[in-house]
C-alpha cells in the first residue's frame, strides 16, 4: 500500500496528452485537461459560475455607464440652455469646470473639453428617453466618436443603433465609420465585421494551407501599423515552426492586417526578418514582402472574410 505522501510518477505519455505538438522547456501549445481528471459535473458547474459572474459584472458596468451618460446629457442640456438664454461663453464653461473639479476631486470627465462635448451631445440628441434607451447603452467614448466623425444626424443614429446591437468596440465603430459601411449594407465586408468579437480585441487566427503545405498565422489589428507588431508576429511564427510544423511542411507564413500602414515604415520594420511576413491594409494589397511564388497561392483579405462569414453562417 502506497504512503499518503508518496509522489506518483508522471509518465511522458501523460505530459504529451496535455500539450499539442512538440514540447520545450517553458513553452508549449497547451490543450484542455481531459475529463477523466475532473468530476463529471465540473464543466457544467464551471460554466454556470462563469456565466453568473460575467452577467453580474456586465450589469454593474452597464448600469454605471448608463447613469454617467445620462448625467452628461443633463449637464450638457443645462449648459446649452444657459448659452441660449443667458449668453454663457467659453470662459464661463472654463470656470464651471474649475468649480466642479474642486467640488468633486475624485471625479473624472469634468474638464472644459468634456463639458463642451456634453453640450454638443445635448445638441445632437434632444430626446432624453432616446438617450436613456440607446445612447446610454454604449460608452461615452462611443458617443464622442459619433459626434466627431459623423455629421449627418440620420447616419449618426444608424451607427449608434448598430454599435449597441452588435457590441462594437470604440475602435471597431471608428473603423466602420471610416469604411462607410452604412452605404454597403448586405455586402460581405459588412457581414464579416459584424461577426467579429469586440476587439479590444484583436483576433489572431491559425490556418493550415493544404496546397502550400504550411501553417499561416493571421493577425488582425483595428489600429494603424506599428513596427512592434512584426516582432510579435515573428515570435508566433517561430513558435508554430518549432512546436507544430511537421518536417515535411514549409516555413510558416505570417499575414498582418492593419487598419492602415506607412509603406516605408513597413519596409524598414520587415528588413532583416528571414520568415515570410506580409503586411496589408484592410482594403489594399500586400506589400512586396512575400516570395513571388507564394503570392498567387495566398488568400486575399476578401477571401478570408468570405470564408469566415461562411463558418459563422453555418453555426
């Protein structure tokens, strides 16, 4: 009979089952633990608890956000009335900001600039009930983005409704506005973006190209190109080559899709990298950074969008 404090040896096969591909000290592609290690109802209980926590956290955040947006509309409405009837100018708003911040030193959002945004918010949306039902369900930064980037009231209304219904992040909202997706409803690009999670989250995708016989790492960014992105992508490629790539596979390819890019900056950022990496705007062609023989075999941005849309519609 084994002693209670005696350690049970772990076989290599047990370790292999807990990771995908090869293993190196301190690095691996982990997989979920097998069900045989946990009680049968563990997954159900875990799912219920996680859902409860997520729901409660979201409720608290959304309640606080809604109260703040409505408060900002009320403040903006008060300022607007005084400007219309008593001629309040910029200096009065500056003084108001000083007095409010002195009275509430722990409260953010009382700068002169933000007070002026509140006034513009009240000008753009005159119905308090609509503010409460729709605009208070998205963040103040979403509302500022709408004020700054959309002049037409009906178009602004459309984006506000879409942001609320689809859970767009502020970056995704700005990207949608820039792409004028309200003029392209029903096209693949619109449907593709609607199916993506909020991005404060950028999405990293791993594919295997059957014709090229290699892995393809796709990293999507909703912000302009930053040279630091290439280093991170190169690390992913190295990890996939080391841990997942079969000896008969070709080197892993990296595709970096950004909101925009400066071609010269991209060329310098890629100089010296030995691995094939391509950088592209959402709506432009890849720069000449991939081997010529690979360019015709790789999917375009539109093809990636279409395939992802098919997967989502099939669920």
